[in-house]
C-alpha cells in the first residue's frame, strides 16, 4: 500500500462547530462516489467511529497520540487505510486542544502534523460575519507547521450572510471549500456521555448519515477537497501489523488448546472497543467470538477467556439484570480462574449490583449512577501481576463515566494512577482484571499476548 494515501483532517476552532457532521458527511459522500474511504477519529472517543463505519462500510479507527504514543499514529493510520482511495480524519475539540498540561500532545493539530495531512477548518458562522476572517487568520498563523488548506462554513443563515463571509475570507487567502446551511435533520441525539451510539439507533443513524452526506454533497466542493487530500505528504513509516506487534504467527496450531476461544461482549450495552484490541487477540492466537449480554443466555461454547469493554450498562441495567442465566455463566467462568478483562462498563457488569439491580457478583462492590462526570487521560502502572500485565507495567488510559463503584479498588488493585491525583483503582482477583480505565492495547501488545497465553493454560 502506498504511504501517500490521500487524506484530510477535519478540524474546528472549538467543539460544537460541526466536525462530526462534516467529517461523516464527507466520508459518506466520497463513498457514494465509489471510493474506498478510510475513517479515523482523533482521540479516545468510541461513538463517532460508529457513525464513520456506517458512512464508509469500514471499521472506524482512533488515532490517539496520548494513549498510543506519537510514534504509532502514522503506522496505525496506514493500517486502517490499507487498500483505500482516500482517508478522512475527524479531529477532537478545538484544533489546538490537546491533553491537559501536555502542550500540543494528542491535539488534532499534533495528529495532522504526524500524518503530514492538510486541515479543513469547520467554522460555525452563525453569529459572525467579518470577524470570521480574524478567527481563521489566527488559526492559520498560530502554528506554521499546521497546513490549513481550506474552510467549510457551517450554519450559514442566508445568501447575504454567505456573501459577507466569503468577502471577509478573501483577505486571508484561505479558500472556502464548502458552505452549509442550518439542517436540523442531521442532528443526532445526545445523552450523559455524548452522542447515542449507532448500535442503539441503527435505523435513525442510517437516515442521519444519509442526511449528512446529502448536505455535504450539496454544499461542499468535493473535487477541490479530493485534490487537497492528494496534496498530503508521504509518510515514511510502515503500516502497523497485529501479528508483528505480538510477535506471533498468523497461523496457529490446530490442537484444541492451541487456539483458545475468547468471548468479547458486544450488542447495544457494550459498544466501546478499539478494533486493534480484538485484532491483537486474534493475532496472539485466540479464536475471538462476539456475544450479546442483552440477549444471549450462555457464553459461546468453549469460552476460555472473557473481554467486556465499555458502553452503557447503566442504560440497560434492567435488561442485563434480567438475563440471570448469563450473569451466572459469567460468575462461574470467573470463579473457575479463567481470564476476564473488564473496562468501565465491564467493571460495572461484574459488580454485585448496579443501581440496586443484581449484576454478575464477581466483584464485592456496588455501582451506581452519579451526576459527576469523570473524564480525562491517566498515567497508570500495574500494581501487581494479573492476566493482563506484570507488576510495574506502565500504560496510559482514559476515564469517561458518570458512575461510581464502592469500594473503588479491591484488596489487589488493578492500577496505580499518577494523574490527576495519586490513587489506586480497579480490581485484580484470580483471573479477573477489572478497571474504569480504557486502554489501547496497540501501545502494549504484550497485554494481548499475555491474556491469550493465560486463556490457553488456565
């Protein structure tokens, strides 16, 4: 695959400017032209990539310079873009907003520079006219290494408003590549952790993505945007490969214990996962099978290990609790000593109860919804040995929830966190590793290799 795959980064001065609408609409519009479009999202967000996947028919992937390190951004991008004609990368927050206290690290600007990709700035023009020129000029000149190749004006009120904006922007020398009017039909519903995931509203999500594509196709110069994408610089790195990362062959022994079955929770309640985590499990030798805790009353036959990622168990607490056969099966597997890895939603599911409703009871802890948002990157170190990591292993993670677990850590905690305040967090018990921390295993592929080996020998 050519490392010069055409690519664009869709950014904005701030959150709420319309990045998701424009990026998703561009993905769908280019895909409708018959192009193979690779979708990407800057940062740890799980929900936007679901809409990206719907728009392109390909897995939505994250590019996070904090979780994975700057050195993996290019390789992971090329991995996702294999065989594609064009890539669209949706930014996070404002163009220059990065990890707190870390300068540009993990910002959209940082990722754009790592990808040598031109930036398209989406500007909410609803409450300004001539001032838009000063705003764009500021973003263009702030960092000369960031190449802003064009502007898309969003929420433009009228033809007259458009004329005023275009006249003002002529002074900046930055071309206007699109003008979008207000369009309520492309709005997507939100709740306590952001947009509602695609898995929970697939029919409406399909309609929303189609509306985004129609709006972008009608208001943007797709030919000019494609030409801008082709101006991206050549990347000198090689594409990331899961098998190489875990130093494992792609073909595994056929004996029964050579390829242990790992069940991965999915469905509407557990939608938060990074595609590379599952790819690493498979590359390390696992037979990965997805199951739905809302509907399946048994774990997949022959399950030797269990991975329960993030999502919204608090929204589906009644249904999860009602599925008593599966709760008992999960508890039995955990008691057998089999490896179980749970993150955030998975942690809640393993608790004794969630908002007063019985859960799996694997952990002697209770979970509940709160009004407080816990959000941010974390530096973590493994407190002791577990099925995921040896004591002292360092990882970076991300917390994003409005729940609390009491107690917050077991007798054997999962992680010691260094920021924003020092504390221990999570639970390690026999084969169970449960924590609020979302982690991207590409940063530490040994995690997947260790987990699969424990599945093979437990």
